[in-house]
């Protein structure tokens, strides 16, 4: 049975189509800025293999190619229409593939240099926090070099009741105790002028 989050994205896509709004991004510019911090956090290379968890409409792959990074890319998402659109957009990109897969319910059978997740943890449901820890653990098991992800921060002056926020220090502690002690945590960037930083990016490395 498909869950509530699935239908949220289905309805967003039916409303906005191939647009960042379908994956809850305010603007394309803000989404690209978020990707910039993800890439810089880990210093991705063109010969790296990447698994993009919650790949949406393939916008992270578009960013990578725009930056001349020819990484071997795999995008996974649970919404079949996102996968269909992404395959069509990048059918000439021989170093990429898109697969329909829900990381919450399936194992990642292959190993990738980097496992990346952007925006997916913002979805709010009854088990958001525990699900976040579960997915981080799965991501780390599937990586060779490390994982990179972002999340909305609890240390803000306003919270949207429909979104999930996490404490960066608690997630840092979980990663140190359960995954690796080689961690980069970025909390100093703004995605919107005139506001305090409302999200963070973390990179957890194998060594």
C-alpha cells in the first residue's frame, strides 16, 4: 500500500509538472545552491560513482553535468512518474540510470563511492526521526567513501508544521556513535537572504 508521502508527491507533480516545486523546492536557484553545498562538502570527482536517494526529477544529475562532473550516476525514487520523466530527460546520458526503489523498504544491493540525499528528510510523518536514522544507516552500508545529506534544522525561529526538522547535534552524535568519526557538518549557509540558516549539510566519511 502506498503511503501518505507518496500521494503528496503525486499531487505536487500533477499540479506543477517538471518543476522544482514538485519536489518541494522553492526555486531552481535555491535547489542548485543546496546541491552546491552537497558537492563541496565531499569534493566529488568525475570518476566517482554516485547513488542519489530520492532523485526526484533528476535535477541533481543536471547540476553535476553542468559542473562538468561525469560521475557514474544512479538515481532512485519511489514515485514512478519521477523515474519516467528522468529517464526521458537523460536518455542520451550514458553514465546515468534511474530506478524505481523505496529505500525505506528495500536494500541497496550495490556499493557506490558516494550515497547522496537532498531534501528527502524534509517529509514529515509519524516516524520521521527513526526513519531518518534507518535510512542513514542503509546509506552508509552502501557507500565506499561516504554519505552526504541535508536536513532542515531545529535551530530556527519558525517551523512549517507540515515539514520535519532535526537537531544537527543529535544527528551528528548518532553518526559518530554508529557510523564514523570522520564527519563534516555545515550549518553556516543561507538558502534565502534575510533569514538565519534553516538547514544543514553533513558528510560522513568511511575514513
